[in-house]
C-alpha cells in the first residue's frame, strides 16, 4: 500500500498543512466579518457570520474540486491532492456552522421544529417558494457522510470502488449547493459580486475539468496497429519507456503501464486500486511502481502490493520484438505473476 | 471495464455541467428575482426582511 502508511497517519507535514489551513480559514472569517461590518454597520452579527461561514465553505469547495484536475495538469498540485480529505472535513464544519447559525436565526423562533421548518419555511409566491434551504440541508448531509467516512479505516472496510463512488457524491453536493446559493441569496442580493463570483466559480470548475478531460483523452487514445496471430499488439518502442519508470498506453479501452525496472520490462494495469490514480505516471520506489496520488505501491511482475498489504491489480503478458513492446490485450486476473522480459541495458 | 468506468464519470460531469448552466440561467433571469430586486432598490433596502414567521 502506501510508502508511509500508518494506522494513524499523522506526521509533521500534515500538522503544518492543517495549521496553515486553519490559519487561512480563521483569517478569511475575520476579514470577511470585519470588512462587511465596516461597509454595512447596520448588519447584524449573526447574518454576517452566516455569510462568512457560507462563503468560506463554498470557496473551499471550489478549491477542493479544482485540486483533482489541477493535479492532472501540473504535478506540483499532488501534495494537496494527497491531503484533500482534510480540506473536505474542514469544509463540512464550515457548512455545519453556517447551517446551525441559519437555523437558530431564521427557524428557532416559531412553533415548528427548526429542522422541519427548513423544509416548509420557504413558502411564498413564484420562485420565492423554491425550497433552497432544503438543498443546502441535502448538500450538508452528503458532506457529512463524506467527512465521516474520510479516514483510511473506511476506505479499507468499504473497499476502494465503493468508497470512491461514495466520495464522488461531492459533485452532487456541489450541484445542490449551486441551487442553494442561486435560488437563495442570489434572488435578493443587490450586489453583483455574489452572482458574478458564483458564475465565475462554476465556469472555472467546468473549464478546468474539461481541460483535464481533454488531456486524458490523449492518454486514452488506443494504440494503432493490427494484432499478431496470437493476439499480441505492438504498443510502443522499448526506448519510450523511461528507466525506473513507466509508459502509459491504452489497450482495448484499458489503461496499461509498461514498467521498466532493473533492465526488465513488465506490464500492469495503469489504474491504481486505491482511487483510480494514473499508475503510468508513477515513480519506481523500493522495487515497486508507486502511484503519484497517494503512494500506493505494486510490484511490476505480479501487480501485488508488498506484504503486509493486500491490494493487487491485473497484469499483462508482454514480449519484446525488434525494439518494440508487444502486449496481449486480455488482462490477467489481478495479482497474476508474469515473467518480466529482460532487455539490454 | 476501465473505459466503461471513465465513460460513466464523463457522462456524470457533462450532466452536472449542463444542470449547472440551467440552474444559473433560471436563477438569474427569473421574473421573481427582478421583482424582488426592483422592490429592494426602490425601497433603498440592502436585504429583504427575513422573519421567523411559520407558514
């Protein structure tokens, strides 16, 4: 599994990361509150705080959603990707405080249960009746599930595919929050700043994901050439595979990493079992191909993580002919040993 | 399998992007919003009155 996996993976880097994160959040809240009260002295503190926590949460969510595609475009973003979950949990707490303050301010004074009031309190006329608060509640519920299951304990117990699917819910939460903001504050806010920032934020995230998606289309372009009689397909030249590294190819719709190590060549799935990270972009560390996203490791000859970890990925049959690498497109079951091809140094 | 997985993600993202555009267009161009803003601008109020009144 990870190069530096620990049951409780707290280390100086993460501490520094969290202290910086906390400092930025506190500074933002203080600045927002101070500036807003200076511009609008008549505004009540609770409404300013509702907005401060709400905007901090939304801004952080935009940042969180930008990290993935940014890391695809520039490897310098990878350290942030590694600890993205800390940002997610922080974002949930910001949203929770925003919701708590809003419920106390707008829903606690009536006869109806304050939580029930969230769902029935938007009654009015026309689009004013749109239940924007219910969408905020729905988004917060998704973010709670994600924050509560963010630890590696849940990743290991739920299994990576289920965990990853669950955490893709952040996109649904984002859409729900877009509805919450667009049909909430943007209906009555006179300043164009909120509307402009919402539109710009949405355009930024959509554009970023599109650009990263187009980049991945290049990676997923299938190799050309007719298969040999025994089904093997020529995928690349030997010299295209970096020493102690990997070269990614797309074969029959599957991403494959051709790995060069100790003058040998092997081929394994190009997709990490942890979170579908791009293994072909990983480095060769301690005799294993290491995922650039979270450091999960796999031995190139059998696709298994080193003991005591149990992750395994499919391998591919490989051969070298006239300086070209040939692979059989049918993946072996995960963890199947394939004798590496020895090449001249 | 991988290709199928990625296709699902791309469909999800396209649906979210189109949904997001629709949300923003409807939210920012609906007559209710214009009506509320006209009232607020006319009254010189910065925010609409918000009460704890129950339906």
